[in-house]
C-alpha cells in the first residue's frame, strides 16, 4: 500500500474512532451508549493492528470490546427490566439551569486544555531522538527468555512482577464483586437457532483459547486473550438460559480463581529456594515455566471474567432458597 | 517524527479529553463507567502510538505489554464499578 492510500485509511479510521467515542458519550440513552462503545472498541482493535500491535488488538477485541461490552449490557438490563430504553433521570442532567450550563462550559474548557497539554507533551517527546535502550535490551535478551514473542517475554519474564500483581488485581476485583451481593437472574431459554449456534460455538471457543495460549510463546496471543475467549464461551452459554455455564462448584472454583496468583507465587518462591532471584527463571526451564504460569493464569482470568458477568458468587441450592425468600419479602414490602 | 505517530497520538489526546468530559458531566453511573473506559482507551492509544516505529520496523514491545496489562485491569475495575453501582441502586430502591 502506498503512502497516500495509507494516509486516507488512517484518516478514515481516526475519524470513525473519534466519532464513535463522541456519539457514545453524547447520548443519554444507556443502551445506545454501551453499543456504540463496543463498536468503538472494535474499530480501536483495527487501529492496533494498523500500528503493528496484534497482541493488543486481540486483547482489545476480546476484552475491551467483547467482555466489557457484555458486562455493561448486562448492567443496562439489570437496571431496566422490561424497558428497552433507559434514559438518565432528566432532572439530574446537567442541561437545565444557567449555572449548570456555565459548569458544563468550564468542564469542556478544562478538558480541552488537558488535550492541548497532552498534545504538547507528546509532540515534545516525539521531536527528540527515540530512546531505544529498552527495546534493544528486550531484543538482546529475547533468546534467554524462553519465548520468542517479545510481548509475552516482557509480560511473563522481564516484567513478571507486573503480571503477578495484575492477577492479584483481578482476584481482588472478583472478591469485591462476591461481597457486594448475589448473582443476577439468568436468561430466558434461547430459541433453537441460537441454541444450535452455541452448541457449535462453545467447542470452537474452547479450542481457540487453547490455541491462543499455546501460540502466545512465539506469535500474538497469550493467557489474557485465551482467558477472555474461554470466558466468552461461558457468556454465550449463560445467554442461552443455561444455569450450568462451565463454572465448577464451591471449593474447586476458589482454587481456580486463586490459581493464577498461586502458581505464579509458587514458581517465584521455589526459584528463591533454589538460590535464584524471585521469578528469575533458569533459561533452560523458562519456556516450560511460562507455559505453566500462563495455563493457570488463563483459568483464573476466565473464571474471574465469567464471575463478573454472572455478577456474584454462584449459589448453592440453600443460598438460592434464601435469596428467593428475601426477594419475596422485598416484593411484599 | 512519523506522520502515523503524530496522527494517532493527537487523536489519543482528543479521546482522553472526551472521556474525561463525559466522566465529569454524565449523571448516569453506567455512562460514567463507559466514559472512563473511553478515557482509558485514549491512554492506550497514546502508548501504542509512541511504540510505533514505522512500517517494516518492529515496534517497541514494552508499551504493548503495558497496554495489555491495562486492558485487563480496566475490565476488572469496570466489573467492580458495575457491581458497586448495582448495589447502590438496590439500596436506593429499598429506601
């Protein structure tokens, strides 16, 4: 593709990205806002592909647009059972009195100033010679990292600490969701066409997750993309109205939720005992250890994202009965 | 300085500002969460634009890894925020 064509493509892509972001934020219809946000995420994934970031493009499409969108849509559904359009409460909208209009303009000016400052900082940073010490350090040490995909090498070897803490963030978030209340009601049983499609889709999604996990060592992919794909299988199962969506019960579920952080820590501590630095893999073992950690991380990520979609701790029958009783009491009040 | 870096970087600045404005001005909690996600996407775009080294050259993998971490943290924060919003609505309905 020659330069002019590429410039036209960039222009169209950026125009649709800004347009979708604007449209998603300008409306007060929550459902419309969420759907436009999902479209925004998908176009963004194309932009990541254009900027030669295929790992990020996969994650954006699967997590940023897909699962975030599913979570947000489920939240819209919970807030407005029965009605398809949820408008924000009009008397709380900032478009009524004169003071509100002034405030709106002030905020807009402030945000424009922020954009200007960011742009100035960016142009300043870009005009100096690029610092290539870190990229060079990464490519020089890639051979010793156990994988050949530089992004996976950074995530699970050079900056493994970051990823360990990221899994801890996921675990904390799901514990927070657990403590906030019960699961949301399930969905109506799906029609035969959707149900039939899902029967084909779920095995394909599981297979894709396994492929993404394996291929992450030398090509775009990895635990995050694989975990999100696996969670998507559970999401479509739930959308067909099934109550069993592949999540195990009780104790096993807790083990899986903690597996990502647990296996990561175990590997790190074992290496410490063997006299190596924390998470400093021996080069001969690095590939196998990374695959082990990524497998555990994939299961944890999938369980976490799926639990977030379900909206809480899956109920045993006893808890279910208690919840039903409470719901009856609430409706009587 | 590459044209693509400048174009995508400047768009990222606009997206960050749009997201912040939405997060500050929207009345609906859910739309505030969407707005914060848009703002996050702008930050990711800034990082990916800076990582780009031109056609045919391998981009800097470090910002890519940062953005991957960021995407996962963003979705878990979104899930927690939505659960909090749901609980808040439930409490308001009970009053």
